[in-house]
């Protein structure tokens, strides 16, 4: 990567670095089984977020209502995420319609000053694709997805992890089956 390319990426992205690799899928339960069976990535913990749970939702710069199911698993220090859009407009549904399942975004965990990190990307000319907050069990947690011509099509997510999690939709495989 050239010096000019590095200069185009905001400091927050360089400082924190990616922690998550996310893929969009059509069937979350089938995808978690496939990733476990083929790659031994798991166990997966899944949640569902409906428009009744998520707050302050935006999509392409306008208020929106969307829902999704997602599952998270860790492998060798990397968090993997599988996302299935369920309702409303989203850039996940856009991808399924235009190019199908596959790599969707790279996530960056921002545990302090999430709003400042979002402002930094916006000030650097990044475009907000989608956002919401309130997915944690206590109403905490936020996510904002960005794109930029500086990233050659890559989508970045700034994630403010929730303080607590809601009850999972499912866990696969169950811990005793993962041995």
C-alpha cells in the first residue's frame, strides 16, 4: 500500500485495526453448520434483532426499519460473523440480490468514544451505509457501516460492543458437541 493510501485511511482505523470478518448468508442456521463442519469455526452464538429492538436505524442516509439475524464465533483471535437479513432494506439484502452470499465487511471494535470514531470517518469523507444502536440486553451497543472510494469497495463497520447480550437465538454446536 502506498503512503498516499495510508494517509487516506483515518487514524482510528489504523490504530484499532480489524477484529471481525463478516459474511452475508441466506440461511444463518445452515451457514453456522457449514462453517463448523467444514472449517471447525465455532461454536456460533446467534441473535435476532428486529425493528422493535434496534433504535435510530438508518440506511443510505435516511431513517429505516430493518431486521437481521447474526452469529458470532472466534477463531485464532479473529471474530467471524455471519449475517442473514430478515426484513426491510439493508446493504446485506442488497448484496444477496446483486452478487449473492459472501464477504460483506470488516469490523473494528471501538470500545471507547464510538461517536468520535464515527465522526472521524465521516470527516475523512467516508459514506455511512447503515447504522443502528440498542442491540444489547441493556440497550447498549451500536454499529455503523461505511464505504469509501479510498477502500476499493471494502465496507468497514465500527462496532460499539454491548455491555450485556440478549438471550441467544441459538448456539451451534452446543459446547459439549464442539469437543
